[in-house]
DNA sequence: TATGAATGAGCATTCATTCAT
DNA sequence: GATGAATGAATGCTCATTCAT
């Protein structure tokens, strides 16, 4: 009788305890939400995953809604960091491939299924929508800066509209995640990703060859 | 007291009556689901949209779940038809633009919001997932055939992997719908769509010109 | 399976059915509230008294709070009517005695215990307080008019402040109800009521006798 | 970290400490109960008023119920003392006026609102009811003795039933407290109190003096 | 065919109380 | 003595579904 949320991991009195407990809940809740969806996931189910009472969850989050919001926020941050990390150096194909692999990696915390739960919810919840919009814009900005640099280095044709291209690329990525959820083979998705990006990428090369 | 589902539109005894009533329900339900999401939409709300009793809905559909499934099926069919219609003749950019405009048209029955509700649900419901997968594959097939034809007509480079390209294009389309939901301006989305497709498209043209 | 709230009393389709059902719920709820208090009374308990499901209650009242408010309103109306009825004709002692007996009558719908539940609640709920204040004022008005008439008929001394007297009398009545709840014998309460009122009443008589 | 209940007021080891702590809790709890009612007041809220942990309350009172019972007991004692103090010397009107003013004084610890919370509870809890009955009887006794004395001094007519009168007077007082809660103006209440008592009081005096 | 009253299982949230530290 | 994390039982309310009429 009397488990505690971060069982045997940390003494209940140390200050880190609360943060650790919150994180455990966030993780379990993300898992649960991605398995059964926001509405169908009960607080009871989340508590059971942690072998803890329902009441305990409310010591850390004041409602199911807040729990979900926190998860969404964390996911957005994680996604942005992954993107920044991936685009640190290298060429377009290589970098996007890195991003792609990291996000698609099933061991990753970032759970793709949940993405559509969130988007679905955003289509009716303007606060959430605004949050996602802001984050999405920021990611587009990061990608656009990267592409600009590539352009300067002559790896992308001069006449390319970087704004359009970054939105196009990010859209394709999101779209492939849908394909992934629907059961498209990983190998097909990867081929589409590199193949299509390759087409985009190769054009300037050809163009360059023209200059000869 | 007591409207009936196809109020004065058709005699209740003729066989078409039943179909007509079903369609009215499907339409109201799709609207309701896209406004409030599957779980948050009550049968009561759907019934109220039709000015009909809750019980009446169960005369035509055996459960909320079946109602949703039927809607999904109808949406898939509609989407396929739109695609076929759009690709009937013309060139890539022109055809995809037509498709894009038709689907994005807010007057269209096909409600984009609902798409993510469905995908979200599919991520946990394998029967639904299989249904969507089949339909998605069929659409990819249609697109691939179209692209093949373009290739034969020399409008696409010989070395392009059509399977990858069709998946890439369709993914981009889906991804742009996400952007749309999140509030990206319609004009930006259109620019990304035509811009990126243009890049794909133009390369072979350049390549072709080289061969001369 | 499938009781209905006004079991065998009325067909479910007739329009009076709903009113009848509401009344039954109001009655059961009033009983329950007076037995266990507002907070401690569960909707479940009320439903059980009626041998009905909890959900059924919500077909007639949108919340526990509304149910309580309706009961309070009905009680206020009943009390006013009793007062008006009692003061229709006769002299002070006789009339107030009639009022007293009617309200104290345990067979009466008006449940005294509940009164203090309501007052207690009113001490923190200004909307309820305002409602009670309005009703109380109205009753005071009715009593004052009665006393005025008595005064004109010479049954009450000329120099008596009718406003003060009516508030004093009504307060005494309310105070005796408290005594009743605490277990003071009915006979003692009655003696206090008539005895004290008698003192008030007799004064003018004596005064009158002075005029001889 | 960790205030203790009688913060710096007293060393924790001395025996008085415990009593001091109890009193602080009783005071805070009475305040809380009168603000939000017994059921709606949480132990958490009481603890917060004292800037103390919930658990601490249980070191001094074994349950919420006991806490409430102790408060009730203290209130009864205080009320009796006030009554005795007020009736020590002087005439009826003067004495009762003193009592009235003391109890109604908002700076008084004795919180009127709570009275009805207690009565309400008593209507369903026989142990509490018995307690209140005993105390009430004792107060009636004190008042009766006072009135008897007044009678002997010829200030009250010989034929007055002192038992009835004391109950009547005390009831009127209680009833006026209800009026006070409902928002009757203080001045009206006072007028009713002195006015009605004045009638009781003056009549026999007049009558008596006449008969001589 | 259509109604709408009724059901009953379910769920988020609250809170008095306990107890390891 | 004091804390505060954790419990677990409760409770108001909802809603898909059924069924008598």
C-alpha cells in the first residue's frame, strides 16, 4: 500500500522528486493518449500505467486538459530541437534524412500517432490551433534559413522561392507521416522522401551543368 | 410534433425514401463530427440538426460507430472521384491544381477537418486503418498512372521513380491540408503547392532541352 | 426493467405526464434534502427513492442545484399561500394560531427542517438570499396589512409600530421553529406562541378598559 | 520550511502549546465553516488559513466532524456566558438590548451565519440536537430566572406565564437573526426587538399601576 | 416509421484521512 | 510535532442505446 509515482527512483523529499514525478506522468499519459486517443483515454488508465491512484495525477496536473496541453507543448519543443539539431550542418538531402530518421524512429519519445490527435483537436480548439501555428511557423523559419544558406552556397537554384519550398518540404514530411500511420511501408516512404527531395535538389545540379 | 427525416420531400413508403433519409443523416452527421469531433459529438446533436428524435437515427444506422464508418466510406469515394475527374486530361501542374482547388473549396462536401479526425481514429483502429490504406493505395495508383502517362509523353524525366513521386506528391498535398487547418494562409499554401510541383516538373524540361 | 417516474399513474404520452413526473421528483428530493441536507444528499439517493435511474432526474432538472432552487421556490410560494389563507378573516390570535398549526403540521408538505438548510445556504449564496429576502418581505407586508386592519378595528393600540410588530411576530414564529427542531415540546411552543401573542394582544384591551 | 501552528508564540514543548494550537485551529475552522458551510469547507482550506499542512490538523482533532463538534460546543458556552453577563443587572429592555448588541456585534467571535449551519445539521444529527437542546434549555432557564425576578419586583404582571414568555422572547431573538441573515436592515431589526419587547413590558406595568 | 422517456455504465474530479519521512 | 504525497471512495453528470407507445 502506498506506491509513489517515482517508485524507488528518488526520495520523496528531494526537490527533484516532483519534477521526476511529473515527467513520469507525462510519459505515461502520452503513451496512453496515443494508444486510445484523448477522449477515450481515462485518467484511470493513465494512473494504472503508473500503478498509482487517480487522485495522484491531480497532485501534478489540475485536469486532463492541462495534462494534454503540457504534453503537446513538450512535443512541440522536442520537435523543434530535433529539427535544429538535424539542420546544424551538411547538405539538404543528408540533413532532412537525419531529421526524418530521428522523428520516425519508434524508440523516439515523439509519438507520431499523437500528432493527428493533436491536429484533430486543433481543428476545433483555437487556443491549441494558435499554439501549433506558432510552433509550425517557427519550424518553417528554421527550415527556410537552412535553405537560404544552401541557396547561397549554390546548392539550390537562384530562382527558387524559399518560402514556398520550405512549406512544401515540411508538408511532404507531414504527409508522409500520415502514410506511415496508414500502413505504407517504411521503405516506400523513405524512397518517396529522398526521391522527391532528390528531384528538387538535382535540378540545380543539372542547371549548373548547363553553365558549362 | 414529429417531423420525419425527409420531411415532405418524399412519401415514406417508396423505397427511395430510406436512401434519402440515410443521406440526410450522413450529411448532418458529417457536419456535426467535423464541428465537434467524433467523441464530443452526441447522437442528440446530430438528431437536433435534423429536427428529429435520437431514436430515429437508430432506424438507419445501428450505432454511432457505423454512422462514422459510413461517412468515412463516402468521403473516400468522393475523394477518389474528384481525383479521377481532375486527372482526366491536361498536364501535371494544371491537373493537380484542379484537384487542389476542388478539395480545398469550402463549399465542398468533403470536409477537411474531418480528415484528421479519421486519421487519428485510424491510428488505433485497424479495421478503419485497413480501409483507409486500401483507398489511399488506390488513389496513389491513379496518380501513378497519370504520371506514367506524362512520362511517356516526355513531360517527366525518364529516370524518375514514379512510385516515389506519386507518394511524395500526395503526401505534400496531405501535409498542406494540415497547414491549412493550422491557419497557414491559403495563398501561401497555393504557392507552396504550385511552386514545389513546378520545381519537380521543370527539371525534366530543362533536362530535355539539354538533349537537343 | 424500465420503471418510469410516474409509474402506473399516467400514460407517458399525455402532456400532464411531464409535470406529474417533475412533481414526484420534487417531492422525493425535498424529502431527501430534509433528511440528509443538501450536500450530503446524492442524486443517486433521490433516484433510489423513486426507484428510477439517476439519469432520469436529469431529464427533468438540469442539475442538483436547479432541483434545489425549484424546491425552494415552491416552498416559498406555499408558505405565502398558507399565510394569506390563514389571515383571511378573524382576529389576531385565532389567525396566527391557524397559520402556526398549518405550518407545524407534520403531514404538511412544507418541511420545517429544510428551512434551515435553505437559510444556511442563503448565508453564503447571495442569489438565494435575495430570493428569500423578497419572499420574506412580501410575507411581512401581508402580515402588516392584516395588523393594520386590526388596528383600525381598535383591536390593537393606536401607538403600536405595525412594521416593528409584524417583524417581531414573524421572527418569533421562525424562532419557535428552531425550538421545535431542537426538541422543545410542541405544547411548550404553542404556549409560548399564544402566550406571548396574547400579551401583545391583551394590552389594548386593558387600555380600552381604561377608557371607561 | 514548515511553519508550526503557534508560530513563535510559544515553545513547542510546554503543555500550553497544545491548547494554544487547538484554539488557533478552532478559530480558523469556525471562520472557514461560516464562510463556506460545513460540507463545502475542506480541511485543506482550514489548513491554508493557518499556513499549515493538512496533516497537522489531525494531530489536534481526529476528524472534521470532531472539529465541528468542538466549535459548536465552544459557541454554546460563549453564548451562555454572554447571556449571563447581560442579565446580571438592570431591567428587561435594557438587559436584552445588551445581549442583542453583543451577539449581533460583527466583531464578536460568535458568528451568526454558523448558527444555522449548526441547526441545519442538528435537524438530522440527534447527538448534536441533544447537545443544542441541553444548552438551549439552560439559556431558557437563565432567562426565566431573570424574568421571575422582574416579576417579583413587580415589573411584570403577576399572571404572566414566565416559561412561555422566556421561550417567546428567545424565539424572537433567534428569528431576528434569521432576518438579519436574509438582509433585513439592522435598524428595522432593532426596532422590532425593542418595539415588541416594549409592548410586552409596558402593558402590565401600565395595567398594574392603574389598578392600584 | 418515429418518438422520447428511461437506462446504466462510465468518467473527471474532489477530499477526508493516512503515513512514511 | 509537522509535512505533504498518496489513497480510494464518492459523486455529479453524460450519453449511446433501447423500447413501449
